[in-house]
């Protein structure tokens, strides 16, 4: 079961595994995040010995920072070392790295074994409510400077991610809020608006742009989602406004101080 590069005729099998783990639920239209990983990242698979793909993993590397986006095993084939085999091929034991670890303690052990350190919870927040004005055509936000969003994120993260910004910009239903000090993406599809990535130069900027984004999201659809680091300054206000915590991952990085997560809201599919 040696990991290898995915072939074009195996993409449907990869998508089947991803769907079984629920990661495509908020991507009802193509292209989706898996299309971007296949085009702009590294996707490896393991054969199951029965003619089927047993699991897959995906990474994106930008400016020397490697993010593990996905690592999934076909349901029913857990506990056979497939995830570990994939991880050893996808992620070295040194360098600047990150991932979002699920609540499965086996995953936590695997990532810690590659030198990643748990640094913060990643809280999946959801709010369902009637849209603010569902009968009206949503009013787009003021024209935003897309290049400024790339620059702001690079300043916050210490590396640039133009391909991810370009992909988001190419999607229907994507809008950007951006100023000189903060930015936030909104992606609306299938009756849901996902907020992120976003960021602000200080805690006040980071919180203000998130609250502006969720306010705008309420005019786009009745359901809003975002993945918020546990010590983000907007958490209390989001919970007070009706968001609930639907799930939780653990942000794991190396080094531990790779990013200041109090100023960043990641995209759960890209980091």
C-alpha cells in the first residue's frame, strides 16, 4: 500500500472518500476545493489491495510553508496503517508545517509523531436564521482590492498564497470585504455562506471584519459557517449573536508560533 500520485481515473474514488467524511457538504457546485487541491497541490492515494483506493491525502505548499489539507481513509479500512503511510510521504518531520487535526486521537498521535504541536482549538461555528432580507437581491459589498487581501494575508502569515486567492476569486458567489487593515471572504452556495479566510492587522481589525462578514452573510443566505481559532477576539460576540459550536478540530503547527491565530480565520479546506 505504498502511497503514490493520484491518477486522473481515480479522482472519482477520491471524491467518494471525501464525501463519505462530509468535506464536500458545503461545496455543492464544481469546481470545489478538491478540484483546487488536484490542480495546485499534491494529492497522494493508497491502493487497498481490492482494486479500490483505500485513502488519500493532500498538501499545499506556499513559500516554504506546507499545509496538510486532507488525510482520509475509506470507511471500514481504518486501523491498517493507511493514514500513517500517507502522512509519512506527504509531510516531512522538519520545516514550517500546519494541519487541522480532527478529534480522532489516532490522528493526533500521527501528527505529533511528525513534530507538529497542538496550539489552539479550531471551532466550527454555525448560525441558522431567516435571512435579513431574503426577498431582495443581495447588495454586493463595495469594490474590494483583491491584491490588498493577498498582501494583508501575507503580512499576517509570513508567506503568500496567490493561488488560493485566485481560486476563490474565480468562484461564483464569492465576495470580498477588504480595507487597508483587514479582509474577509464570503462564499455563498447551496443556501449557505461560508466566511473565511479572513484576517486583520490587530485584534480589533480581526474582530471587526469578521463581524462585518457575518452581518453581510445574513443577507446572502439563512445559514452561515466559519472556522474560528479558539482565542480569536470575535468568539464571544459570535456566540452572543446566535452562532453555535457544531464541531472542533485542533490546529497543529511547527513551529508552535507559526501564525498568530488571534488575527486569522482560516479556510478549513486550505488552511
